[in-house]
């Protein structure tokens, strides 16, 4: 019974994830695309929970669906009508090539997965209840992956400064 | 592990990645290109977390957190660029932003 329930939750989350992903790339209005991406990120958080990644699911909702998407929606609102661009660009050949390339990526990954399906993907490892908990993640970050943790903080600082520099206008440009 | 095996999660990640790639290649609005990039990064994250569960090691989840931080930085810089483009009166269309084209 519990197993069946997990399948139902997985099916709903995966379906919602793929449907909202298609909505993001196909909707005309960027505002609706951003809203669809919030749905995509929320259903991905459900999939993370099913994979025993509790801390990442929480971080996904807080950082992505919260902070990043609010920034997106503010910028889209600031740009207003200027944010709308024609749906697709290039000649019909380029458009077909884009779809063919995306399909090729998908088929390649699925073929590789199919080859590994029987043996290496069959039985996942047994994990304890605390797998993916904030405590375990934090301990790894402060021991084995301390360098990655510190570099991440520098990347975020540089990106924040870059965002501010790009966003400020100099007086000369303002007059032009 | 109850429910679907890790392979099913990887297939969802593959379809999601292809969707995002299609959006990046097809759409002209830089905002939607950025949103599609987010989909691709999240598909990669889903695959990392699925493999982390398969191996029973937390290293994949640590990597996924680093990817999340890089994605947040990318959004900050990308949106800054889009706002700067709009302020200078450049059309928000990736096909028309071709001053640096070789």
C-alpha cells in the first residue's frame, strides 16, 4: 500500500514537472513562463523528497521558488511590454534543427540509460534515516567539502557585485 | 527503496533537460532563454540527486547544492544584463543583440 502511494506521488510530481517544463518553453508571455517555472521547481522538490534529499528539497523551495523566482518576476514586471519577443527566431531550417538537436540529446540519454538499466541501475544502496538531513549535509560541508563551500561563497559574492555593477547607470548614460 | 527505481528519475531528468535545451535554442526572448537554462540546471540537479541516492553517498547532494548556488549567481548576472540591455534601448531579442558577432 505504501509502495503504491509512493508511485502515485512520483507520477503526479513527474507529470507536473514535465508539463510545467513544456509550459515554460512554449508560453508566449514571460510572466506566465516564470509562474510555470515555479510549479516546475516545486514538483522537483517533491521528487527530491522521494530521493531522500530533505535538505535539498527545502533549499530548492526557499532559494529557487522563493528568492530567484521573485527576482525574475520583479525584472519581468519592471520590463513590462518590452519583455515580449517574437516566439521563435531564425529560418524554418534553424527551428527544425533546434528541435532535432533537442530530440537527439533526449534519445542519446535514454539509450545510455537503457543500456545501464539491468545491472548498475537495478538496486539502490540501503541508506539510513538521516541520509540527506541538514545535519549530515552540514557536516560534509564543514569537513570533506570545505573548499567547495568557501569557493561557493566567493562565487555568490562576485555574482552579487556583478549584478549591482550591471544594474547601476552612470550619469553619462542616463543623459544619452 | 519504495516506489520507482532511480532510472525513472533519470528519465524525467533527461526529458526535462531536452525541454530546456529546446527552449534555449528556439526562443528569442532572453528572459525565456534564462528560464530554460534554469530548467536544464535543475534537470542536472535531479540526476545528481538520483545518482547520490543510488550510490548511497551524499557527495552528489553537495554537488547539487553547489550547482544551485551557481544558478543563483547566473540569474543575478543574467537579469542584470537584461536590465542593462533594456536601459540602453537594445531590443530584448537574442537575434538582434549581435553587435559582438564575429
